[in-house]
């Protein structure tokens, strides 16, 4: 075999040795499955640190690779609600600066489509640029005025008169119909719109939809799932997103945990 005696016995000893990462492997798999295959090695590393397990990110990545733990990523056609210049557009007040110093100051919104065998479901959220918190959301089978206006009514109910946020959207028809415009004007909110066909102008909201699709939608089989069941599962995911999903930019806390650490929520 032309193998040195020392190398042979080293390998024999190494094979017989106990796997020092056996417990770590169980914990990595547990965290990965508990979060429904949505966490990569960085977030799993952060969760391990919370439990007192100190290893490098490289070790976590190695364990995930050996166990075949991979977050699925896929891209699909984006839903468009643009129907032409049906009313005068308003200026882009955001100019791709999606940072906010306090809650309820700058909100983003758009509509995302989910096509499953049973039909199509549409999501309309309001995203707070302060920390990525979903202020509210509406889910419907129809991408109509009731969907976005109902979402805006929920924003108004949550914020009240304590703040007059900028609400930034694309140029979709829903944000140019009388119902939306009237609600914005009555409450003193500031309208802001992206340039026509320019998705980077609302990149933070597009990024949210990408994460939802990759973490919740693409890695599951929705065959034989009804519209009602899907809507319920989506709603549960969005609550998880706010309350449990950790973010690196928030010090590996969820939006709710981050606000709680600042004393903004009980």
C-alpha cells in the first residue's frame, strides 16, 4: 500500500475516535427544522450562541453541508399592478434611502402574488423601514382596492394620529385610485412613488417579498392545499417573521424582540 506505519495507525485511531461535533450536529439540524429550512449558517450560528454553544461559522457551514441542509432559493415572475397613468403620479420622496430613525416614519408597500394549484393569493403588507417590522398585512384572493385600502385602514388604526408617515409604493393602480388617495389625505400621510418600471426604487419591499417566497413558498409542496389553508399558513409565517425570525442588522433579534429591547413594546 506504500502507507507509512504512523499514518496507518493515525487513521485507525481517528476512525475510532468519538465525533466531537455529534451534539452540535443534532442542534444544527434541530434549529434548521424548527425554522422550516429557512435559516442559513449565519442565523443558525447566532441561534447556537444564544444557547451557549460557541463554534465558528465555518464549522456550522461544514456541518450543514455534511447533513445536506440547504435553503432553497428560486426566482419567479413578479406580479405587476401597473395599468397606465390613470392619475397624476407623486414624487419619489424616498430616493432609495430606506433608513428610518424611528418607527412609523417611513413605510413601504406593494402587492405580491402566490400561485398555487388551487388558485392565486395576494399579499399586501406595510413594512416599517425602522426595523423591517410588518406593521400590518392583508391577504386576499383578489388584488383589488379592498385589499390595499383595508391594509391602509389597519395602518391608520395601528398608528392613529401620533405619526404622519411617508408611505412609499410603486405606480400600481391601487395607489392611484380615489379610495387610497382620500385615506392618505384625510390622515395627513405623505404619498411617495417609484419611477415607472424601476423596482430598485422599492428595493426594500421587493427584498421582503423575495425572502417570503424563498423561506415560505418555494420550499413546500402546495398540492391539495386549499386557498383558505394557504392563507392561514401565510399568516402564521408573517407572525413568525415579526416575532421569531432573527435579523443580523438587529443584532440577531426579531423585530418584536428588537423593539422590546428598546422599550418600544411591552
